[in-house]
C-alpha cells in the first residue's frame, strides 16, 4: 500500500493541527523542561488526551491554544532574565570577585504571582473552590524540616506555618468547622466558608522525614502560587469580619510556639474596638516615627507589644478566648442554624490538655465549637488546678493527681463529639479503656445497602434523644422475618438463610401473579393458571415437590428472560451494570457483617 503523502505547504488537519507533543512545545517556546513544568503549574495548563494519538501512545500531548497561551506569558522573559543574572553571579564567583557576587545576589529579582492569581481566579468564590490542595500543601510544608539538601529554607517553613495558623484562627473564630477525622495519613478537616465546602489534610505532629523519591522541586513550584493565594484569601476573610491583616501577635506567645492561641486572642477581640484602636496606633506610629535611621529589633518588639496591649484588655488570659460570646446580637443573627449549633456545642465545657495529646489540633477544634481550652506550660490561659475544669484530655494511664470534679477522657472523645454534634457519654472514652471505633463523618450510612456499625446506631439514638425524638430500641427496628437480619444476628447459618431467601422470593412472585390474575379476572380478560396454582400451593401449606419447585423457578427465569429481550440494548447493559453493582455491595456487606460477628463471638 502506498503511504499517504501530504505536500509540504499543506496545512495539518485533525488532531495533528489541534495538539502538540511536549517536545514540540519545548521547541516552539524555546525553554527548558523544568521551566516548562513550572509555567504549566503556575498557569494551570494540563496535558490533554486526543482521540487519536498521532505521535504514539508514549507521548504527552498539549492543546495548541494552551501552548500559545504560554507563548505570550511575561514570566517566560522574566525567567530568562533571572537565568542571565544567575550566570553573572557564577561568573563573578569564578573570578573570585566576592563583592560583585554579593551585590548581584542582592539585586536578583523574584517574579510576582499576583497577576496570575487574578487571571486564574477572577472571583473570590473561584479561589475558595480550589483551596483544598492549597491548604493541604501549606500545612505539609509547615511541618517539614528545613534542610539544604531538599532546598526548603527556614523562612518558607515559617511563612507556611503563619498562613496555616491564620486560616485556622479565622475558621475557629467564625465557627466554620464542620467535620474532622483522624486517620493514618493525618487529620482531615472540613469547613464551610461562604457556602463553599473546603476539605484539607494536615500531617500528624511528628518529626517528618523527606524521602528521596519525593519530587520536592515540583512541590515547591506548586507552593509558589499557593502561598500568595492563601495570603490573599486570609486578607479578604479577615477584612470581612472587620479585623486588621496581618494580625499583630504577642511576641511572648510566639516565642512559646503558641501562634494559634495568639491569633485566637487577636481574632476574639471586638472588631469595633480593634479597628478604632488600630487606627489610633497607626496615627501614633506616624507621629512618633524618627526621621533618621530605622528602629532596632527591640524597639519593634516593644511597639508590637504596646499595640497589642492597647487593642486587647488586660484581663486574665483565659477571658480573652471568649470575649465575643456575649457580644451584641448582630453576630448571632448573621449565623445560620448549623453555625449556631457548632458554636454552642462546647459552650458549657472547660477543657485542659495534658502534654502528651495533640495540642495544636485540639486548640483548633475545641474553640471552633465554642469551648474554652488550656494546656500545660507557660502562657496557658489557666492552670491545671483550676476548679472550673470539666474535662481533662489525657492519653496515658498513669496520672499523678486526679481531681474528682472533672472527667479524664481520651482525645478521640473530642473528635467524636464534633462529628456527632452532641456531647457523648464519657464512659467508653475513659483512660485505660479501648475506645469505640472512630467513625468517619465522610461516609453516608443512610445510603441504600450501606453497612451501619453498631456504634453509629447508638450515636443516632443519642442524637434523637437530644432532639427529644423517640426511636425504636436497638435491634427492634429490623424485620425479624428477613433472612439477612437473622443471619446477621446469628439465629441461622448461611445455607439456611439462602434457602429462606429463595422461598421468600418465590412466595413474593406467586403473590404478585395472584394479584395480577385477580385484576384480569375483574376486568373480564383471559388469564393464566398461575393464580390458581398459587392459591392451591398457598392453601396446601406450601407443600411442593422438587419438580414443581424447578418448574416455578424455570417460569421465573423465563419471565426474566422475556422482560430482558423486550428491553433495548442500552437498557439491558444498564440493568446488568446495576445487578453487578448490587452484587458487589451485598458481597461487601456480607464480609463486614461476618467480621463484626466474628469479633463479637
């Protein structure tokens, strides 16, 4: 066969005209592969999958419009200038001209991402909708160690930690947190901000080890756009609740690594007083500014501390966490029903944290649901011997001194109370006992065919009792005649359950035929003898031989085959997919039920 020949000047057609491979894109843009990856990450350009891969299945394809979009990007020229500037630095270092190298290193420019963020997210709601990966990445780098081998500097880690704490302080102050779940990977949080559901993952407060197979440069490219994005979002959210951004923190609490508590103190101050005092502090700064020279670091810290003392009342630290709880009714009217419920969950609870529990996570969760919390250490709002403490979170059996006026519970009690939206009994969470299973709030147990754990049923009854509703007792809401329920309760074995299920299905089919024949008889139409057969079998006490059973099953199968033949091909495929899906759900349900039964036995 003669190969199709296209003249040299003829235009390309089809997928060859709409898509480019990565190699062709690099040649067209005249940039290196790392820079191309960086530009694609910053601009949000992703590979495409054409219907026909004209260059082979092992190639990566991009749309022509995306490549032309990158071709007119000013960042391409900016990075070229940066690369030329780095060559000058290397040349000065090679000539051992240290002064010139240091001078050039100070003058190196950094590209700004503000314009790209405005292009990618023209509305604030668009930025909130894509905040999941941003928060997960920022919280991850906030816990990573700063090492030269991974090219993670200390300033970047501190900036990520500050941004993460500012976000958590806003969510905690406005009571926007909805769900939390502790898993092996980390702690999942879900918040609802301006009708946008945001879910992110934070690592456990342990020493993180960066392995060699992790692509740190690519993650740093993502972080380059995530840091200013989260900063802009925090700026907008803080101004929406009439707070100044960036917040002014207490240097003493910053030195004690209590950044989240310091931000909570700042956010819990009254917005009106805060704005007025902030304006006064700005005016005093302008009047007292020195014309010559800059202030030293000690003077800066004293000024920040003085501003904080002006903005926050000089009460005991414990009262600073709930200054706005009894504020005017304006904030209460702004809250919806769900936010009001979250705000009042731990309203009458005063919690103290021991040193072995995850302090940072609990300091974020408990105030988000209206609780008062303290910890063991310097700078805490109240000490352990406070008589007003109702619960103490501990995670070890050995306790030096126990107070009879409080309850000692494990950290899981807080997360389960948050997910259930009620104060759960503490008997199962006492120190030394194995706590109940930590159920995921992201699983819908009301779905058809879903396995519902026993503890989920208990929580459901406790929630109904809190709403003053009456539900049937556990075990009585099930149909005892259902063979699957009898199998789950251990009344019968699997063989007997399968036989009973077949008999029940057969009786339902005969009953359905009998009802149809009665309708036809009343209408005066002809009907089959299936109804009379069903009546005879019912009156005879369901005494059937093996031959009649096989005939009845054959009739049922024939009816099913006839109904499938009358359907179209698309509907038959859909029906088959539904059958396979139901079988998989049933098999999964049987496995979980068998495991639960084995654990009980």
